[in-house]
C-alpha cells in the first residue's frame, strides 16, 4: 500500500469522527499517524511531522463541521467570538514555540492533556438537553477566556486545535450544553487550528507532500460525521468521546514512557 493512500484513509476515518464528536481530530489522527504506518512496513513518522499533518487535518475538518452544525443552530456566535479570539492568539504562540520543544516532551504534553479531558467529560452538565435553545444560551466571559487561553497555548505546542480537551472544559467548567459545545467548539477550534497552522507553516514544520491526501479527504468526511452526530443521543456522544480520548492518551503516554 502506498503511504499517501494510507494517510488518505486515515484522513477519512478521522474526519468522520471529527464531525460527529465536534473535535478537530488531532487526538485521533496523531496516534494513527504515529503507529499505523509501521504496521504496513513504512518508516515511523517523527512527532513533529505528525503534529504538522494533524493541524492540517484539524483545520479543514473544523471548517466543514462548523458550517454543518451551524445549520442545526448549535453554534453560538458570541461564544465563538470570545473564546475564538483568545485561543487564536495563544495557539499562535504555542505553534511557533513548538519548533523548540523536544519530541518526547510533546508526547508527554499530549498524553497529559488527553487524560484530563477523558475524566472531565464525565462531569454532568446541569443544563444539558438533546435540543438546547441557542437563543437563550449564556456563559461566563471570564471562564471562557481562561479556558480558551490555556487550551490554545498547549494545543499549539502539540499541534492540536485543542478541541479534545476544550469540549470537556466547556461542558464541566463552563456548563455549556453538549450539543452547543460540540457545534461551537468546531468554530472556535478552527481559529486556533488556523493560528497553529500559520505558526507551523511559516517555520517549515509541515510536510506538504504528505498533507495532500488529508486535504482531499478531511472536508467531505467531516460533513458526513456532522450529519450523523445529530442522530446520536447526547449521552452516547459523551461516552464515545471519552473512550476515544482515553485510548489515544494511553497509547501516546506509553510511547512517551518508552514502552
């Protein structure tokens, strides 16, 4: 199997999960790129190359998913503005600084962020429902900026939009209904992904030849995932998200520990 075909197949799978769960997909794409090529006899991809490819995937998946979820009225413009502006600035800083961080440290940061997210997703949201009213939705601006700023910085460092930890923080710390968190998160993380993408692109951290199949598959796959998301109960979405995060965290964490 050609490596580009394999990467394209991984892009389809990750894009679908991205749209369905409202995440950029880096938490899924990164472990797949780190380990699956080796199963087919290809040389392992360095973490810095993987980080560059995942940010490309996240950028396109977020754009497609956000536009689709917006049609169902689950994207808050105010929440996106407050959190998106903050996360953009901090992710840009993290994206540029990542070029000066060791591979092993990136793996440890990635695994640590994922484990925290897997735990937070199980904290109940008081106002959660299958069909939340976006017109009456409100949130704390201070909490939104603290959440977006911290996630943006760390997300930029590890080449992620940060959505895999942003959704659990939004539903637990900010008490945002799950469906609004999923829809708005894609719009918010698009901005952080854009910032991290620019930081990595201008510092030569993206392998463009390997990014082509991801660019061709991420958008249609995320669209299909977003459509599917609205047919799945909220409780099931939370469980699927937690499982995806936990599995990825354990796998990457074991690699960082040398196992």
